[in-house]
C-alpha cells in the first residue's frame, strides 16, 4: 500500500497469470500456449518487414488486419474489431457494454480475469454455478441482467456448448450483450460467428494466442454487429489510438493466410489431447471431456496441490487453482506428443 495510490488502485485485485519461468529446460504446460512455432508465413512476414517503417505510427484502425479477418470469417469489415490481445478486447467490451445498473452474469468457474475487470470498472456481477459435471446451465442465464459472458469452450474446464443452445439463449436474452469468449474454439466447438448477423447483441471474441501460436505477439479480435463494433471503437479511441503495432498486424495477416499449417498444428494438438486423455485415465485420473487445448483433471487418491509441486520438482509446469470448487483439479495444457509423454512418465514416477 502506498499513500500515492488512488482509492481505485488500493482496492484492485489484479489477475495473476500462470508463471512464465525464467528457468531453462522446464516443460511448460501451464498457460495453454501452443507448443508449435508460428506458421512459416509469419516468420517470412516478420523477416521481410521494412523496419524503417517503424519511424511512423501504425494505422490506428488496423484496416489491413480487419479486412483479412472479415474475408476469413465471411463478415463485413465494420463487424470486426481488433485489439492488443483478446484480454484488451474483453476489457474494452466490459467498459463499452457491461457498465450497467444491473449485474452481469458469468459462471462461478470461468476465466478469472472477468471478476478482475468488474472490480476495475466497478461492475456488479453474479456467478451462476456450473452443474456437478462442470457444465454451464444456460437456463440460469434466463434472468434480468446487465450482460452475460462466458468462454466457449469454458476455461478451465474445457467443456463446450453447442450453437443451438447458444441460439436459444440469444432468443431469450435480447436486452443485454452476450459475449462469447472463444479463445479455444479452434480446438473443438463451433464458432458463434455464424449467429452475429441474426443477433445484434452477440459479440464473439477470439485470439491469435492459442490456436495460431502467437501469444507473444498480442493480437485479439471481436466480431459482432456494426453497432457493437462502433461501441468498442468509441471506448478504444478514448484510451489508446494505436493498440496494434505494425509488426503485429503484418504477422497476424500472414497467420490467417497459412491455412494448411494452421490445420496441421490444430489436428496434432487434438490428437495429442485424445492421447493424453486416455493415458491419464489409465493412471486413475478423472478427465473432463475437453474441446480445448488443455485437459482438466483430478485424481481420487492424490491431492492436486501436492501433484502440482511434485511435477514442478520434475520440471513440469501445470496450472493449479486454489479456489474452493476446483482445488483438487489440475489444468494441463496439451503440449507436443513428446511433452505429453514426459508428463505421463513423471506421473508414473510420482505414483510408485
Ligand atoms: C488465453 C485466454 C484469453 C486471453 O488471450 P490473449 O489474446 O492472449 O489476451 C482470453 N480468454 C480466455 C478464456 C483465455 O483462456
């Protein structure tokens, strides 16, 4: 605490991301990064980038990237918003749509950044509980609200909701904005982008960090109705005119063009996820069905925090959350097949 801090700063409860270790030789399965490098087209675009251009400001509207995303997803350019990682897109969306008199709704077990934004922006929220199978119960969201947000697939559970169920929720909920945070959609579910033309209150948020191996580049985007996008632009242009730098735009556009590479690395991760699911069950773990690039597991005989520590001793980093309902679970990112095998070997070593 410092007397120089504002009341707001004193009161904040900042988000704590998974550890980015400075140690060499750790197998990192704790922040859902992609184990494969960015697409070759991304490497070429960065190498070929004219560095002298860095003298001037980038395009404040990132039009080239917006057009590339619009073409990729079959929407109009004025239905696309881009930001410095999807975390920034989400923060701007909370300001643009969720500062309402009624509380917003998100699941009790969900992305832990949402309550952090609520605190920062002074937004009230309620958290309908996931059911015992850790599924979102959409009927709980059929109530008066200032907005709704959840990840689909959900984090850290990996469970996914189908498009028909989302459509039903949107038919019931017409007076507030629904944000579907699709950080992991490319590893499993069906994107709700197909519904944005029908529902002007639907905002779909995605990121280049997970399925496109570009967590270090910081590029996220949202797709929705022109009126929602304009709302986001109003907030963005009241905060930072240039959230995306030239290199980020150049590399992100290249990533969208390399469809073959994207499909290959996506399929490799899905295959390793299935392999990991089976191997963990054979060790006695309970594994939730996952549509994401991670698995959420628990073991009836082994304490999760102890397993976390023993894995770390063996240079394997996974994610442990200490909050009440999930403090006996571990979230494990799907690495390369070799990394998944190293995890299973370490667990066998711990269990003997
Ligand atoms: C990783 C993640 C994000 C943030 O992604 P960035 O684009 O890297 O900021 C957003 N939402 C969920 C649910 C995530 O897991």
